[in-house]
């Protein structure tokens, strides 16, 4: 038994309605197929019909004015039950249709009908591609093949429509999930950071009040408690910042120059004499999301500084513009990245075991957020490095 035979009429109708095709406007892709069917099969009428519960509705028509007819007089309602072509060469002599009002009509009666069922996912017969004539006729083998091939083209178009609908549905679900995650991250951030702040304050109070009666091991425990609390608080802040990055990329664009942007960032970093930063030679004008771009550059500079293992940290920033993108590079003379780690570096929560120059381990969120922001701005980011000799982060955003 074919899958077509196992589908109930209720299931078929549910699937048909899920396509969101009934009662929609004409579409050129379907019209082109019915026009070819009418022209190359020399047919007075050609139709792409959808068989609904009580009617057949025509998505595309050639030589036929009505947009629908009752299902109980429909030839297509019979055609969708067939796995192949359904042909009525002379309706007057066919017991199923001889008394059909479409056959006995005074004007433009249906005397010949041939329809190929449009079957999706191998089991849902949603309608037909059919040709109609007002006089009895037959189809040659080549004409039968042509009609079936044109039907296959409609099936291909419908499969693309199904993929699009599924993609849109998946997108809606992802948006809802993301909103829930963002809300959850905000709640967790607030609810967890308050107790952590209390732990940090309490550990300071305990150390100040009882350090004279605690041994060195007890003082170290308090230090460890404070350090762990600060690390967890920072981790929570980074998670929240990651989920808020979509809001950052959604902010409106403004016009500014690269020097203005870097001046604001350098002021935030509070640089010292052990760090040399080289800025771009040309002051490029930029029209983009300033806050988002600032987050990207600030994150890359912060990493280049805190992971640098040289006596003098040297960082070079470049900026240029082409027809499609603003292109940036952040180049440092730090420890570099091992070749095996490069494909992993932008993965969320991927820490690679690196320790910064204050002995702290990263959370694996910053670079993932950077990539997310770059892509949200219509670009992307990549890294190249020679281990032991520094790294170069190249990123670009739409201009």
C-alpha cells in the first residue's frame, strides 16, 4: 500500500491548510507552468488546482475565469486519489461525469480532462496540474510525459515553499527561545550577583575584624572566598553581556571617525607606560553602530593587553574602507595562539586553558560575543597567529 493511501482526508486537509496557499494572489512561477501546459499541450484550459474540503480552488489558471468550483463536480477530486495521470478522454461517455453540470453546460463544456496529482512529501495529494478541452481528445505518450514533468516542477516549487515555511517557523521559535534566555540571564544575574556581593563584603569584614586571631591559612581561605566570588560575579556579567549583544547591534547607526572611537576606548583602558598602541594612519569616517563597534575593539584590545607576556606590550590597530565593508585589524606581540586552538577560539565557553598576566583564567565568552556582534553588523572576524609571536584579529562590518 502506498503512503498516499494511508493518509486520511483530515490529515490531507490539515497539511493543505498549513501551506498557507489557499486564497492567495497569483504567483509568476506557477503561472509560467500553466501557460506552458496550455501552449505545448494545445489545451484550451490549464489549471493548478488545490482540492479543499468543499471546493477546488485555482492557484493559477489559463482559459478559465472562475477562481473556484464546488468539489462535488470536480474532476480534480478524483485525480488526487490516483498515483499517476487521471485521464477522461470523452466525458460524455464516462459514467462518473456524463451528468456532471460542467460537462452538460451549454458554454465551454468539459469534454476532455487530464490531471496529474501534486503530491508532497510522498503522501499528501494537495491538488493537480490539469488540462481541459471542450472536445474529446487523446494524449500521445510524449504529451503525457510533458504533463507529468510540469507537475513535478510544481512539486519542486511547493517543496521550496515548505522549506521556507519551516525555516520561518524555526526562526520564530529561536526568537522566542532567545528572548526567554535573555530574560532568564537577567533574572539569574540579579539574583546571583546580590548574594555574591554580600559574600565579597562579608569576607572583607571578617578579614579586617578577625585577622589578628586567624592564622595565615584562615586568612588565605577568606582571600580565596573573595577571589572566587569576584570570578563568578565577572562570569555572570559576561554571560549577561553576551545575551544583550543582540540589543547592541540593533541600535541605530551614527557617523563618527576612527580616531574619535579609539580616543573613547583608550580613555576607558587607562593605559600605562608598558603599553604602546599604534593607531591607523588615516582617520577613516565610519557610518555604523558605534556602541557595537566599540565593544568589539574594546574586547580585542583588553585581551591583547591582559594576555600579553612581553615586557612592552605592542598593539597595532588598522582601519580601511572598501565598497562593501569597513575593515579592521588588531595586531599584538603577545604569546600567540597554537594552531590547533585557532578553530576553537570563537566558540562560546571555550577557554583553551589560557591564563592572563594576573593569573586568571578566561570564561570563553568575550570572543564568541565579538564574533556575534561582527556578524550582526553584516560582517565577520578571523584570527591568524604564529605561536609565541603574537596574533592578528581581522574583522569587518558592512559599510
